[in-house]
C-alpha cells in the first residue's frame, strides 16, 4: 500500500473510532518548540513538576523515543458536554475533562484499535502509542499535524470543536502524507488572559504553572495551597476551565461529545466542599474509580476542598475584545 492510501486508511479508521480530528506530521526534532520549552523551564514556570526538566532531549525529538520513527499521527477526541458548573460558595468545581471516565483509558483503547489496523496491513511495522503519559510534546505535535493551533491560554484550539479535546499520538516507522499547520486564529483577543483569576497566563502563549489553578489542584503536592491563590480559586478543587469557558472559539463552536464515557458522573458536577473535605480514603477510592481524579490523590483533593473553602474572590468581568 502506498503512503497516500495508507494515510487515507488510517484517517478513515480514526474517524470511525470516534476521533474528531486526525492529522499527520513528519517525525523530526522540534527545534523552535524546543527553544521555547527550554526558556519556559529556565524561568521556573514548571513549578514543582521536576519530571518536565528531565530527559528534555527525548521530549524534543521522537527519534530518541522510537528509533526509526518517520510519522507522528495525532488524534483529537471531543469531550465537551453541555452541562454548566454550579456557582455556589459551598460547591466545588471540577474541570469538565474529569467529569466522566478516565480519558487515558478511552483514548488509548481507540488508539490500540488504530494500531491493530496498521499492523494488519503492515505486519512488520513498528508502532508506539502515547496518551499524555510519555516523553512526547503533544500540543506541539497537534499543531504541526494541523489538528489545531496553540491558543494564548496554551491549549490547542480546533476550528470545529474549540479546545475541548483530548490528544493522543501514534508513532509509526512509515512514511505518510503530512498535513500542514493551520493559521493561529486568536487574533487580538485576550479574554483568556484577562479572565484568569491568578494571572497565570503571564503573556500570550506563556503559562506560569505555579500560579495556575489546574496545577495547584492536581500537580502541586504541598501541604496547603498558598492562601493568596486559594482565595482566588473560585471553588475549583480539580482543574480549572475559566480560560476555556471565555474563549470565543469555545463559546461559538463547542459540540456535544458522542462518547458516552465522557458524560458527567453526577457526583462530579456539583460536589459539596464540606463532603469533599471530610471524605475518607475508602470513599475517595470508590468514587473516583476509573477517573482521572485519582491523580490528585485522597490527601490532595481533601486539601483542595479545605483550602478553597476559604473566602473566595470571584474573577472580575471579562473585558470585551475582538470576536472570532
């Protein structure tokens, strides 16, 4: 099978598996992106995520991860559901992406089926799969593969689904037809920057993780969230959707996911802060079985609920800027 037919076959299968975007990029060193990553690390914007500063060379060149790789197939899967967060002082907020089942499992299962297809056509093909779990700069590859562009909030934005997407990759030792990056369409809009209550987006396309509510409630392992940041958390206990909620591309182009496993679990949409802060380990394990929220661990989620239950200052109104 020639590379044009193989590319078309892979994309068709990807769409049939429920992926909303399938793009392909040439596997090569991420030179420009690497310079930005090194600068970001040098400014300490990765916070306590020391693992991000290890094996940087592997992250910047897929050939160091998989010798012989020629193509990076990037998929996106829409997870948006038209359910709104509850704006109540006694209720915690959980990022939409964590409302349903663990996306790692859902996306990986589909990518495994895509790998099976490739191997059925080319039994000797070498294939590796990644879903936010390895030394792969997923956002950079999504941009290179034409899946979307990097928004000023540092999330990948697609023209058809906004930024409510999960990303996964299939590394392949075969030449394919490569897609071109699409135009950055953020324009002069700065709503995401202005809406962030902790000023974590320090400049367009640059995020200081140590100020980001998502980082503080998921990755940060300190005994308590710094009070000045907790007071501006707006009751977020796991992740944060503020910068995405105000994005015009999400306001206009969000579409309901067709994946039932991403549907919100009832306990995740409007959890009581009091109940979360007193939750036992056993309750945590049972409630968040097959959920991404396991990453926060019991101690972390209890800490989050306790700390953000302090008097919270709501984010000010977002200034109106250029529409999409």
